[in-house]
């Protein structure tokens, strides 16, 4: 049996390791499209801060790790897939046959259709090559505009601040991290970031980027609110999109990402998907969604690999999880953090202590916690994930939490270990 893993990020690496344990004699090929060993994109901010060198981003440190594992590494990008012949064409013109294939091709940064976005001083921050370019341009005192204050943008922000740049962040949403934070929480993060000397402009976008002739900055960035900002560097952190182009002519069903079932198998038998590229059923609604986080990628990769090896494994459902460190302010969101409508059994509560930098939102459907958002709460925050992922019925604890939401850990212990806490 020959397995091909398309992608050598966290999902691809975990899949290769799981496959080797489950199928010790099968042939395994892992293809990566970048000229670098398998690495973690989440380590790039530490690289930009100078805390690590490029080798510090590598997922496995020993140069011969995959050779010893019996995994053949291939440098190449898949450009088409023949599902009938079970053959993959790569960009260099060579073919690879397969019995099973895992699509773990990840995602790519979105570049909005903004005039001037092609200038060399406009960079994304997604690959090691991007990081090298940013390191050359983001010198101390450089005027940097970052487009986007989502999850990726907030991670990049700290590394830019550490480099001593003059940073302005522009976000089209009405708050920071709008896709993982409630309005109040996003506003608290904005205030925190501004207190650290970073300018944040919300409810605005970049309309055009112009080359400055004879000025003291190479670029002039025009915003939708009428402002024009001189910039030495523009970093685009406007989100990512799954790498699915090579599947366009196949029978593999693609929506936003590659649609998979709870075994991580696509609509074509023998083809699986995992990680940022996979669109899998949600834990609560069953609707398909892309959850582009590394723990989710690892879980999906294990399930996919076991099924590829002929075992039986299933994902209970995708749980959206986001944990973010924004210049020292720790925030998290889990599950359906935006809540449910009251007519569908929804209820919610907020605890706000801006002076202490603490915030908590709990969202319920009937007596089950379905979502949570927190700021400044690091102790026992895993209990929120446990309550949500376990779909634990809270009984009378729901009413207690609506009155005193900070008692969520006691609720978790009471409902999972009732002998330990009987109140």
C-alpha cells in the first residue's frame, strides 16, 4: 500500500508518524511545496523577534528524522489529481501513483484586490520566505501598516512591536479579532494594544497603495476613512484560504475547503483531508466548517491516517478553539462563542472587569455550554473547553453560572467528578 501525503506542515507530519505506527510496512511519501524542512508557521513571530533561528521553527529537529521513519520526503507542489488512475501530477512534471492520499495542503494568505498590493514593500507573513523579507524591511523606526487585526494579525503584532517599528493596525471590522471575540472583548483588546503604543484603526480598510515619488517614505496608503499614511512596509494579514486549486477538475467536493466526513474521508474513496484545507462537521450543528488551528490539524491527521491504514477512527466533531497572546493579554474563545438565539434555547451571560483586564462570556443552549470567550483568565480555562467539548449537561449549574459565571471550574468538577464536589 502506497500513501501520499500532500503537505508537510503539522497535519502532514502527524499523519506520517501515525501511518508509520499503524502500517509499519507501507510506503509513505510526504510532499512539501516549500524549499524548507517541515516547520510551524506559528513559530514565525518568534523568529522575527530573534528568539529563535530558522531551525527553531522546524517541527522535527533531526535532519534524518523522516528517513529513519521510513518516510520519503518529496519537494513538489501537486497541480492535478487523477482519481480514476490514482495518480498525482506535480509542478515539475513528474507523476506519483497512490493507493491512499491525504490532502494536507494547508492554506495561503489572501491578498485583497487593492491597487498597489503588488509592490515589494507589501508583504504577507505566512512562510519563512515572507519572514525573511519582513526582517529586511521592518527596521527600528520603520513605519509599518498592518492590514488586519484577526488571529494572524495579533500574533504578528507582538513580533513587529519587538522590532521597534512605528505600527498602525487597520481592521475592517468594528473591533479587534472580530471572528473570535465578542464586541466587548474585542474592544478590550483594542484598548490594551493602544496602551502599548500601537495605533489601531477599526471600521476601515485600505483603498489603494501608491508609490511615493521623492518623499521620505516609499509608500502612501490611502484608507477608506479618508486618511493617508506614509509607510515603509505594509503587511497584509487579511486572512487565509485553503489550497484546493489542484482539485478543481476532480470529483472531490470542495466548498470553502475540502468536504470530509467524520472519518476525514472526502467524497472520493481513498482520498482524505486534514488541517487548514479540510472542512469538517461542527461538534454542535453538524454544519461543515474550516477550523484552521494546529491542535485541530493534529487530531484530524491522526483520524485520517488511521483510516488510511485500514483502522476505524472517527472525529466526534470540530470544536473551534482559539487561544491568543496579544502583547501579554491572554484571550481565548471556544465553540459557538457568539451564542444561540433565545427561541432555540439560547442564553448567555457576560462578566466584565476592565480595570483588572478580565472578561468572561458564557453561551448556553438549554443546559449545555456551547461557547465561551475569556480575557485574562488563564487558571482552569481548560475547563471551559471540557464543558463545551464534552457537551456536559449542567442541570441546576446553568442557573448558577448565569448568576456567577466565574464559577465555571466548580461547575466542571461538579458535573464530571460529582463525588469530589457535591454542592
